[in-house]
C-alpha cells in the first residue's frame, strides 16, 4: 500500500516536472504579449501626442499669418499705401508659408512599403474596417492620390494636415462673411439702386455663366484636338465652372472706395451686385449639378432636365430667401416683446442674436436649401428690424462681433488660398485652359455689364455713365466665394483643373485689378454724382415704414395713424407703447429718400423748396430733388453707420432747428 502511494506520488511529481516548462513558456508568452500590448499602447499614445503637437503647430501657423497680416495692414494704413489690399497681402504671406512647408521642411516617413492592391466593382467605400490579428481597425477615405506623388504624400504629413476639409469653409468661415455683408448693408444707397442691382446679380450672373461655359467648352474641344486633355471634361462641367467663376468679390475695390469716399451709387452697385451674385452663383451651380438628362448620354441637352434645373434654381433660392427672412423676423419679435426683458441682459441678447443668425445658415443647409442665400437675407432683415430693438450695448456688440469675425474669416481664407497653391496635392495646370479661362471671364463680364447697363439706362433718371460701366467691368474681382465653390469638390479630373485655374484667377484679379483701383478711379475721373431714387424702393418703403416697422420694432409711426379707422382695435393691439412715445422724436433714417414731386414741400429753416422746384418763392431751373440735394450737401455732413442716419457735431443745429418738415 505504501509502495502504491509512493508510486502515485512519484507519478504526480513527474507530471508536474513535465508541465513546469509549459507553464514557464505560457507565462513568458503572456508576459511578452502584455509587454507588446504595453509597447503598442505607448506607441499609440506617442503618436497621438505627436499628432496633437502637429495640429497645434498648424493652427499656430495660420494665427501667425493673420497676426503678420494685421501688423502689415497697420503699417500700410499708417503710410497710406493703397496699391495692395489686406487680402492680397494675406495671399502673399500664404504663398511664402506654402513654399516653406512644401520645400523647406524635411520629409517624415512612417513606412516605404508598397501599398496593397485590390479591385472593387463599385467606387471606394467611405469607411473601411480591417481585421488585423483579431483587432478591428477603422479607416476613413481621404480622397484620391496621384500615383506619381504617392510617396511624397505619405512622407510629408504636414501637407496633409494643413489641407482643410472644404466643409470648414462652408459651415464655419463663410457664414460670418455673408452675414456681415447683409448686416452692414448701407440701405440708403442699396435700395435706391435695387432694380439695377437685381438685374446685374440675377440676369447678369446667368449671362456670365453661360458665356463663360460655352467659351470654355470650345477651349476643352481645342485641348482635345491638340492632345492636352487626358480625361473626361463634359459640357456640364464647363457650365459649372462658369457658375463658380461668375461669383465676384470686389473686396479690394470697395475698401478703396470707402477710403476715398467715392461715389455712393457706384459703391452700391458694385457691393450689391457682389453680395447678391454670390448667392445666385451658388444656387446656379447647384442647379447645374442637379441637371440629369434621361437616356444613356447624361451630358447632352435635354429640355425636360433643363426646365427641371430652372425649377430647382427657383425653388432653392426662394426657399432660402423665405427661411432667412423668417429667422430675422422671429429674432426681431423675440427682442421686440417687453416680457422677454432681453434688453436687460446685453450679453444674453448678443449671444441669442449670434446663435439665431448662424443657425439660419445651418438650418437652410440641413433642409436642402442654400445657407449663403438664407444668411444673407437674414442679415438684411436683422439690420432692418432686430437692430432697432436691441439695447444700446448690444447694437455695439453685434456690430463689432460680426465685423471682427468677417475680418478674420476673410483673411484666413485668402491666406489659405496662397497656402493651397503649394500644399494641395492634385493640382492640374493646363496652360490652354488657364489662358482660355482668363479670356472667357473678361468676355463674360463685358456681356454682363455693358448690354444690361444700356437697358437699365432706358428707365433710369440718373444714368449709369460710361466711366461707371468701365469701373464695374474693371472691378469684377474673384475671391472667397469662387474659391469655396471650387474647393468643395475636387474629386474628378475636371474639378481639379477648375480649382487650380480658379486659384490663379483669384490671385491675378486681386493683385492686378485690386492694386490698380486707385489709378483707375483717377483715370476715369469718377467723383460723386446725383443719386437715384428707385420707384421700387419708394413702394417698398411706404409699406415697410407704415406697417412692418411699427409691428416689428419700436420705431415708425403708430399703426393707429396708418391703418384705416375701422382697424383701430387691431392697430392699438399691435402697436408698441414706445411707438407713441417716440413718434415725435424718432425720424426714420430712410425717410429722406422718399420724394414725391406731386404733394411734398421741403422746408429748411428760412429756405422752402416746393414740389415744382421753386426756392424761397422763386423758380429755379432745377428739379426739387436737385435743389434738395444741393441744400443737404451744403449744410449736412452725413455719417452712415449700420444704416443709421447721424450728423457730426458741426451740423447738429440742422437736426435741432432746421430739420426737414414734410408738408402736404
């Protein structure tokens, strides 16, 4: 029995002795695996930290670019230098930094292995899941890479990091630029020329789009003949390029106009056209993309598809307009009602104003409309109604907030343009296409300005003179909107060529035309001229001043004085109590624009200007409008700030004692 036990014990010991190496081996393997996992986690953490540092350096680069631009702008303004605008300066600095990033920074390579190959029946997936040794990894599609530069792209991680997602431009940088354009609109001159601005913006942009598109289609056919076209380039692509490059941005010209106090109507025509045609260009480009003819060839003309695209254009534009105006009205009503007490909290009031304005853009995009159109008309509505309901502190805050955001966003985009010339990986430089594009945009601009100006002059009292037309032709600069539209889609050969050409056109027009604005103004002998008073504005003003302003703001005449007597209870309900208190003190800043020769007499102290042009009881050879303008120009110095009519201290006596009195 003892021998049996001893034999069993010895067998167990022998088994343990045999299992010991296995346990040691398993423990070693587990330790090595744990150590490998720890090393892998450490490597991942180091890579994440390095990526974080790289992102910080990239953002710091752009901040330093903007800082350098601001300091140089200060120097230029101090020295009164006008040959180069801040946007052109930002592009130059962007170019210099792009050269440094492309050629001055050593390459960093993680691996030099040949990438794996696979074939797909369909297009590349946006998200890829890989099973690597039992672990699943997710990869996101970045875009197509040129096979000739694949190793350069892999090696220079900096170039990939400084290339922003196009949606950043549309959702973050464009909204404050477009909103500021509507919010800072000088309504006095804008609405005087409203009919002309709409004509240039809508009809002119469409003409320019189709002229440029058809000319570029001829250029593409020429490239095909001489063997310079290596991939597909359809007629619809040419029309899309025509829509993109028709978006004008004369920011340099307008800045110089402000500094030199150039003619107000010319400024309004250029500024209004640029603001409106940005909206038209983006909707037009969307309509061209939506053009889908039936049949095998989807790029030939089809009448039903054409009218469908026209319907898409009208639907998107009108829907975006309604959404933007509605948001502005809602914000005006929120700030109008006294029970909200928002005016007691300027910080909250400003924050709500900001969020409501920005959400207009995103709401329109989410609903399938165009955020650019929506936020533009939201800005115009906010300036016309909501601004009058804000507290004094909030009016200053909102004005300064959007002015700063507009300045930073615009200069950031122009800096990025210079950077993108060297950091963008898929440039396609085609000399024939580039030269043809320059010729086409000049011809398209000419077909826009000169024929429409001739037609408009048939119905205008104060004609758009020849030197004004030449200046408008010269001021057709391309800028942020054309760049943003071009960079939004660079997936195909045609779109990559369009993007490269658009960049070069922006550079040339901003530097050459923007820099030559002062000389052109002098050469064309452009000075202040008589101002137009549009009949369309007179009709709108009457309705707006008598009905909308009293409902949405605390200014304007009480509804009890404008609505019929049988609407008395409704008028009393809708009219703000402050409107009765302010009725005698407030004078609408646009009221000096409404002149009706049949029933008005203007009185300035001892000077009376009657409807038939008589001054002090004597007939004059000029009309009442001309006499009134001479009187106002000689005795009144105007400062237009946020659409509010103000007088400098030297002319305050006009406001107190000699304010215009309208007598029926």
